[in-house]
C-alpha cells in the first residue's frame, strides 16, 4: 500500500488503497472511490490510468504535478518561517 502516515496517500496510489485503507472519509466501496476519482479527474486534480495485470486490471491514480509542487513549496516556506 502506498501511504505516508504523515501526509496521506502517495502519488500513484490505487483505488484499492483508498477503500481498504479507509483514507478518504465515507468512501468504503470501489464504486464510491471510482466516482470520487472521476470527479477529481474532471477538475484536473488527478489522472487515473488502467494498469493491465495477469489477474484483474488495476487503476493507478496520479496527483497533478503542479499540485504536488505547490504543496511542497508551501510546506518548505512554512518550515523556513518557523
């Protein structure tokens, strides 16, 4: 599971990481998580990609790089001001 306990899910997480890890409030089923990710995709926050595997396909979710950069820049600025 891709999870950082201090920041939440890491970039490149799977839908399964969300509903099995209970990382997003009230999203407890694959359908609920898929719907939420579709909304985030519509707004450009994330991009999902189907990964073909020998068994069931998996969905990998990537966070928009600009959002990641802004988050780290903001965090760095806050740490410097302390």
